[in-house]
């Protein structure tokens, strides 16, 4: 089974509507759990199966303007790890896909469903950065480093094929997509040390105090 549910919105956490957050978490986390609960019943009966979670490098690296989406993918990573333990007695494996930049309609969908006017109004403390929010939504579609969906699917197909047809052990993590490994490793450094990576992101996203 491949869990590929995913929606997102852009916005600063302190101003983003709770309704948007609920939609993201309900789809990306609870929706995945609902499907997995039903499918796992059949896998347990046959005592065999593989569950693939399509995640994101944002589960590892934290960047501005997509906090709830990143939180949902971080939750999915934890869920994948827990299921790997709980389903081990039934010979069911789980694989987390750390996806980087993959060419798709994802950015267009984000912008079409996000009310950007709320961040452009005088009531928003981030109104001067509204353009940066739009850039953040489109970041994964930069042609200089994004990867076609067909190319990005190759490592996933290879990993699943090895499990199903060659009876190899399922990998815990498969990284694919543009800059996936770079961003994942940067996220590890961010989690361990923070300061250097955070300073870089503050400059990149123009979040210095004198810029407000």
C-alpha cells in the first residue's frame, strides 16, 4: 500500500487559520491512519505486506511559512517508525519516502487554496513578506533543482520491488527528488545544533528584525 495523501497551505503559524491547520492534519495524518488501519487488517490475515508512506524532507528540516505541513510530515515519519515495530510480528514492513523537489501541480494547488489577502492586509505583521510566502509555495518547483515525477519514482519502485520480488529487507528511509539528501542532512544539523542552519534560513527568508 502506498499512502500518498498530501495537502498544504502557506502561512505564518501565528496567523494561519486553525481551519486550514485542521484540514492539513486531518488529510496528511489522520487520513493516512484511517486507510492504514483498514488495509492492515488484510495484511495481518495474510501475514505479509509493505506500507509505503510518501513523506517529505520537511519532516526533517524546518523552514518558515509551511510549519503545519512540515509537522504533518514529521508526524508521518514517527507513525511509520511506530508501525514498523507494531507490525513486525506479522511480517509487515514500512518505508518512509523523504521526498525533495518533485515537479507537480503541488505549488499551484497550495496557492489556489490559500487566501493570500489575509497576509497582505494591514492586520498582518508579515504583510511585507507576502511575496516571500508565494515564493515558499513555489520553492519545490524550481526547474534548477526539481526532479520529474517519473525520475523521482525510480528509487521507490526499486525499493518496493526488492521487498516484493527479491525478498530483501525493506529500507527504513528512501530519499528521492531534488536536493532530498542535502535538505535532509541539513535538517539533521538543524535539529542537533540549530544556530548555523537557522541563521542561514533567517537570512534566506528575510526574517532579520530590521526587515520589519
